[in-house]
C-alpha cells in the first residue's frame, strides 16, 4: 500500500568497502572472538596474529556484503520503508508526515568514496531513543541530497502553524550565522572541549602506571621536586588548550546556518561533514547556555527546541560556540525576546546559600572531629575552603535565577556551572507543574515547571515568589486554560 | 491546610475516594513488614560484637518510627492533600504529602488517556487515570479513583480532547 510504483533501492556497493575497513558488522563478533582467542591462545605468536587478522577481515567483508545485499529502502509517496536484517527480516515504515528532520553526514571514509549517510529522524513525542531513527548508510552524495530534498519537500505543507510566517516554497537562502575561526579561541574555556584531551591524559597516565617499572625512564624521582611540577604544568596547560582548540575545530569547522524555505540548515565538521535540517514550524524556542568559563569571555551556545526531535542536544545545536552577542541575535531570530527577566526574592538567595554551604559545613564539622581524634588537620581546612567557596557559588546560583513573560514568548533561567536560559513560545506549553516543598512553603517560594514537548521536556523557574505563580503561568501560556491556577 | 503561607495556586476541588486511605495503609503495612524483616535479620545474624548496642536500638527505633509514619500518619495527610478536578479547559491535580505538586494540563494538549489498575488497587476497587502529553514532564496522574469514575473520566477526556485538539505539541 505504501510504495506503489516505487522500487526499493539499494545503497551503493562501495559502502561494502567502508564497512569492511571499519569492521562495522564484525564488531558484533568481538564478544565471541575473545573467548575463542582465550581458548586457542595467542601462543604461536606472529602466525596466529596473521591468521586472526585474515579471518576477521574475511568475516567483516562477508558481513558487509550480506548486510548490503539485504538492505533496501524506498521513499514512496506517503512513507519511507526500510527493509533489513540478515536472518530475521525487519521492515520499518515511517509515514512522511512523521519525519521531523533529515541529516546527511559524511564521515572521512565515506567522503573518500563519494558516499554519505542519511539519518531520517522520525521521533514521536518525548519517547526518543535510537529506535526513532532510520539510517540509510552509504548512498552517493547526489542520491543523499535527492532523498533529503524529496523527504522534506513532501511533508504536509498545510500544517496549522499560526506563528510561522515563512513563504511556502521559496528556495531563497538566507545565511543566519557563519563560523569565524577566532571563535575557536573560546574552546579552552568550554568544559565539553576540555573533557576529551583530559580523558586522553588520564588514559596516558594509567598506561604509564601499567607499564613495568623498568620501561619507564626514572624522570620523577621518589620525591617529585616543586620545580618539576611547575615545569609540567607550564607544558601541560598550553597543550590542553591547544587540544581543546583542535577538538573544537574538528567538530565545528566551516559551520554555517542558513534558512532555506521552511527549514533551518546547519552544516559543520572538518572530517565528518554533518548536515542537519530542522523544520521552522516545529521550533518552539531555544536555549542559550553559558558555562562558567564561557561567561568569563562572554561566549555562549544556542540550541533550538524542536518538538519531537530525537537526540535534541546534538541535532538542535544552532550555534555551537560563539560570542554571546551573536548567540542572543540568533536566539532572537528563533523566538521573540520576552524582555528583561525578573529576579527571584531574597528568600531564594537564602536557600541557595544554605545549599551551597551545607556540604562545606558538614565537611568542617566532620573534619574537626577527624582532626582531634585522628590528627587529620587537613580535613577541617578543606571544609573551611569549601565553605568559603560556597558563598560565591550560592550567590552565583541566585543571580542566575530569573523568569519573564512577553507578549508572545516567555523565559526562565537557572544554573551556575552551566547557566541556561530557555526562551519559549507561549504556545509551546503543554502543561504547568508547580512544586512546593515544606521549606519552600515556609519561605513563600515555589518552583514552576513549564512542560514542553521539546528539548528536555520541562523548563523550571526555580524558587520564584509563590504569590507570582498564577500571574506568570497565565502570562506565559496561550489561551485561557492557565487561569485555572488562579486562587 | 497550610499554616505558614497561602498556597501559590488554588487547590483543585474534588478529593479522592476514601478507599484510597485503606490502600495507602495497606501499602504502609507492606513496607513496614519489609523493614521489620530486614531489622530482625540484622539483629539476629550480626553477632553481638559486630554492632554496638546504641546502633541496634537506633535500628529498632527506625523500624518503629517508619511504621508509625507510613501507617498512622502518611495515608491521612495524603488523603487531605490529594485533590483533582476536570474543568472545561483543563485537568488539574494536587499530589504529595511533604512536597506538594500541582499539575495542570489543558485538554487541547492531551495526547493519550490511560486507565490502569494495579493489584492492590483492584482489591480496593480503585483505578488511576494517566493523562499524557507531548512532554515527558507534563503527565497528569489522578491516583485512586473509584474504577467506574476513572473509566468515565477517561472516556470523557478522550472524547473532548478529540474535539478541541490543536497541534498537541
């Protein structure tokens, strides 16, 4: 019923080469091979290794050929059908009107052979897992582009979207944002780009520890001298920064965000080119997030909040890393600015401080006992340091809090390590949740969560004045239903 | 209901079935039995020297207190707090006992309505109505209604959601 007149297509045979080289199918055999290797043993040295390599490659080739042979896809007039499976056949049908986005990516090997991988996102609501995604791996670039344009062009155009004002089929392209290489200088201050090089360093240290002592040159004597430590830091810090910059460049190089008809198209990546397309009609707002280090240099990132988008954190990224001003401008294009935020009452500051100081005070108290009984003088010292550090943290957390509602949109902000401001259209709200603990009740505060069918599912105004809750919820949702909350 | 400050929002109008108290007491008894078994096992099997006697007494006190709260206090507090209401435009609930949660979902954004009956609920002739939206956090659960009321509410909500549904996201 679905693919009347549409022949199932195959991916390019060249993909067999890619999958053989990356052991894509053979990777599943690893759990089987390890016990086999353990039984057979690697005792015979070189010969065994060569045999193993040949066998694995052969298996990989066979797996790649089989899965290429058994894989088919068809983009019919109403649905996309993907058939696959070596023994058990699986047929997945996704109606065209459930397709939320199409992503075309080209990892290095694919690029070498002129192939791309097409990810068709068909998420429904918030149940998102990888199951929601169809992957057509290894079609020629032209076929990938054809698939993308066809799938996105045939979505129902008459969707009721009062806030979308785009012309229906205008192929005009408008560039919203473009990468500047100097933005890479922000990378060393962004947590996510520092994690990878830090993890690499950690692995290196573990490796060195596992090596037999004789192999490791005795650079560090029994007592590491302060000079050596300082020298190490002087070398390591710039190296870490450099690694973060390189990492950011690999992911974000050539980033470009354009609006093409009813879609936002984001392209980025140095080795793997990633091409993400989001439907403007489904965008309900965006988040502006600034990490601790990013706030220092006034950098920020922007994510779009799109209904029914799987893996929203990766896909929704509109500005991966850039100056705050650029981020604010871009967010303003997604959703109307609701105006300045209202801060939260002083009682919220007390709560933030109590929480920030509690850990430090606890350590201090336990440490005093440890110091008197066990003589561990450093424990109370650490506790005092923690307590002192808690003060700016509590104040920072409090200053991040805010909420505001404009004529067509509203906004909530919170967070300290990563401060996140969510700006949403009023029509995005599918429910309100008001929470009040015993302590909040005594302090006259409440936490209000706007339930949204996009992004993380809910965005909270933490510890706002209880008296302001009915007014804010009424001002921030479309229609009159939120009036139910008014006392 | 609250002595300290007025609630941030108004409370829904209707209370649950009184059988809910029986259900919560039963749940409390089951929970307390579990702790009694655990504490007894510790007292019997851990040798005298392994655990100082103040700790033993603390364990016993914990088990007694836990039973008193979950059987004697919590069901009644919960019954007084829990409320629900279906208005012309929305479904509205209040749940919790220490931390209170008010949830409001407009009927136009309802995606599915489920009625579930757990084993204990069946014993007391109760059922839960779950109203789901596009948001993972925007789920309203009306716990422990009489089974026939729950079914009527669910049918009514599903029918009205069909009539006024807009994009639902």
